[in-house]
């Protein structure tokens, strides 16, 4: 790629290999005005970290990016409103609730899917496991019927497409808006019912949670559940696929993880750094701000390239290499807002589901390794990644020896 030309995040070359483009951007074009998305594109680690951490970078971009399909969610809130509403939901995703209520749900859903292919010696891990597992977990956690899985899968695919619709395709917009209406018709009667008769499930927790007299409205609960399908489904799906791909591509590291399962969080964290599920997150500064390469005017959209920041050589030695033992990735804080990678964002919107995702990965990867010995790529080589906004292989065909 010619260093004189700024890479175009909507070009076919970029979709094929964003990592080469990220290098050119970090080195020679740290601030690009990208007309088709009407946004500034930033790629250096220090700029992306600032955009996530400094309050001047608001998340008002979600007013148009997500609110039309979800309704108003914590993603677009700030200040006291954000902290109150985030606290209402956060406890369900950590500590006692996570360990006691949801670990059995995670174990059961993962084991059930593995049972479907464990005896066969081959699997497309994306189709038969990764796209189903996290969404089944959320649906189960919410206390909704898993038999509606296909419905949820269709909804989250159209919502995700709406979010990633950088080129403004009208059909994608229409499908996203139709999904919002369908989801509302589906969920609001269930929310009303759980308000009256709460159980132990996550939806009941959301219906009854209260801090200083503040409760979530029915619309807010519906919006949050809709957000969960995307935020917790697509992302974790891609994370599992990429962790397995990275491990199978590095047999000695796969062996280390097989022998010592306490290395799974490190393999996951290194995957989040090298091949993150979410490559782009937007922000909207409330005032003019100086970043590498110039000024971003108040109110403009900034596209923060997580995938580029996470490979910045100023931050990580040998950044394009997968190394679950790397000393420059802080493994002890990789799932907290003190992380030194950007895959979960940072600051006040740091992913509320990071610990849930880690638990799903710990259980899922461990169960997969228990069931599958001698794992190889069926096609002889690692499959290519796919996607610009979110990214992972579209299929991961593996051949293995079933364990007895
Ligand atoms: C590997 C898996 C995951 C990745 C890579 C990921 C990534 C992210 C990122 C980048 C953000 C920040 C968005 C922004 O600031 O604009 C975020 C926020 C969020 N995530 Fe995750 N996520 C994952 C798993 C989950 C799971 C399992 C859940 C819940 C079921 C979840 C729920 C949320 C929510 C509710 C927010 C909004 C937090 C706020 O605005 O305060 N995520 N996630």
C-alpha cells in the first residue's frame, strides 16, 4: 500500500487485510477525514485510549447509531444518569450472581452443543458452536425460551448489520427498524408479567432492581435486553472462534493451554489484543480536541480503530505475533477498566460483560479441549477473517480425535 495515500476503511483491500492498512495509518495518517462515513479515523494506541477515557469524547453517536434499533441504552448516557443505570444492571454480571446462577447455565449450554458433534471427529466451530453458545446463554439467563433461539439469532444479525452499516444501505436500515418493532412486541408483555411475578432470572433482576428509588422503565428494560443480544452475542461468538483459531495455528501454545487450563484467560486476552471481535467504536467530542495529526472539531464523529491501537508497536513489542505469555499485556487487569488493551473499550463504558465473557470462554474452551484431541484445521491452514466493524473467521472447520 502506498504510504502517501490514506487507506479507505470501506475499500475491498481494507476488508481483506486491515492490519497492513492500520500500520500505514498509525505511521503516516494518524488522523484521516473519511468522507463516506463523515468521520475522523484514528489508529494510534494513545489517541484511541484518550477517546475512550476522556469525558470530552461523548458517546452521543449512539443516538443515531443504535437508538433507532434498541431504544435508549446506557451506551449513549453519561454522567450521573449513566452511572445510576449502569449500577442497576452491573451486579448481575459479576461476583455472586455470576458464579452461583449463571455458571451452571454456561456449562449446560456449552456441553449440550459439544454433544452434538463430539463423536464425529469434525466440526465447523462457528456454525455448530460459537454462533449459538453465547446467545443461548443470554436467552437462558434472561429466562426466555431457548426454543426461540432462531428468532434471537435473526434479530441480533439484523441489529448488528444496522450498527455496522457504514455505507448506509437502505435495506439494512429497514430490516433493523423492523426488528426493533418485532422485539418490542415480543418482550414488553413478558416484562409486564415478570414485574408482577419475578423469578430468579436476569430479566426479573432487571425488572426489580432499584437504587435510591430509581428503577428501569419497561422501555429501558426492553432496550437493555436488545443491547445484550448484540453486545453479548456477536462479540463472544467471534471471541471464541478467534481464540480457537489462534491456538490451533500455534500448536505449542495450544499444548500449553491444554495442559494448564488456567492459561485460558491469557489466551483470550492475547486474542482480544491481536484479533479483537470489535474493530471499530465511535465517539463524538463535545469540544474541539487535539489528537495526533490535528484537531477534531466539536460534534464530529471519531471512528476509533481498536484493531489498530492493539497492534501499536509503541505499546507492544512484536505486535503482530500471537504470544499468550507476552509480558507487555497486563493479564491481571485484562478484564477490568484498568486493562492495557482496548478491546472492551476503557473508561466509563468499559464492557459491563467482560467477566461474563471471560467465564464463558474459560468454560467453553476447556470443555472443547476436553472433548477434542489432536485438533487440526480441516483445510490445512487457518481460515481468513471476515468483517470490518466486527471481525473473525466466518467458518472454522476443525478435524480432531474424539476423546473417550
Ligand atoms: C469478547 C466479548 C466482548 C467484547 C469484545 C465486548 C466489547 C465491548 C466494547 C468495545 C464495549 C464498549 C462500547 C463503547 O464504549 O462504545 C462494550 C460495552 C458493553 N458490553 Fe461488551 N463485549 C463483550 C462481551 C459482552 C457480554 C458477554 C455482555 C453482556 C451479556 C456485554 C455487554 C456490554 C454492555 C451492556 C456494554 C455497555 C456498557 C456501558 O455503556 O456502560 N459485552 N463491550
